């Protein structure tokens, strides 16, 4: 089994998850910035064309970051990051879903449609006129989440879960692409610093991050 790996906030999230769980895998590197993941050799393995992906021992490929992390969490023994028991796991999935649908997808698409348009215009259908609205939408949802985190240390409750990694890797990336976290959101700012101090935050950065000038 190996991780099909590259620069980017989504591959970083899987690497951060693996670091937290103590999972080590062989990797195969692809050049995301050169669109190697959009070439036929890769899309034949992962039709979605996105990064990262997980190639299993039988040659089949899993994509979608949360699916990869859930698979690894269940496959490898140790402290689960999805929660213990049905209720905790459902709560984690709920918050991961809320973070992705309400915040991170808006941030990523706003970047693809504006600052990242030159990079993405030939890779996917882009909607430049939607960028400002998506940025406003994500800001509003971050304000909503900030208000909910008055009495808790992590997004899904009292323990670090997958939802925290999804949001952290996105916001760390967003700070370098014109969408920084509003410092007035005190609860989220404290949460962000709490996650940033974990060894996995630094360990998960791709070696090319400094040269690219973005956290991924």
C-alpha cells in the first residue's frame, strides 16, 4: 500500500492524520503544480484526478481525503481519531461534513476562481464571478463556528479529531492566498494556535512548501 502524494493542503491533511496516528506508508510523488495529476497516467488510476490518493495492495485506488483517513484509522490499531463508539464517530463525521461543506470548499474554490485562476483555468470549470461571494460565505461560516467554540478546545468537542485537521490545513493554506483567519475570531484563533503547536503540523508540510510560498 502506498500514498500517492504531492504538495497541497489536502495531501497535507492526510499526512498530518498519519503523523498523529503514527502510520507510515511508502509514497509516490506527483507534481501537482505541473498538473501531473490531471494526466491520463494518473486519471486512469484515480478518475477524479485529485490529490492525494491511496493505492491498496491489490492495485485499487481510494481517493477523497476523509475516506482515506477513515480507511487508515480502521485498518491500523491505536487511538482512533474518528472517536470511540457509534455516537462519537457519528459526531466526528457530522463536524467533518460541516467543516467541508460550509467552510473549506468555499475557501478552496474561491482561490481556484481568483488568485489561483491561472493555475486552474485549464484544469477545471472555473467561475471567477463567484470568488468574492465564496470568500464572504466562508468568513460568515467561520464566525458561526467561532461562536460555537466558546467552551470547547476542538471543533468536534473535547478531543482532537479529523474535523480539526481538515480545517487547520485549509486555514493554514488560506493565510498565504489572501484569505487569512480574522484575528477577531478569538476562539478560532486560539484553536488554530493550539493545533499549530502539535508536532504533526510541522511534520506534515511538504518539502516544496517554502519554495512555493504556500502551506501545503
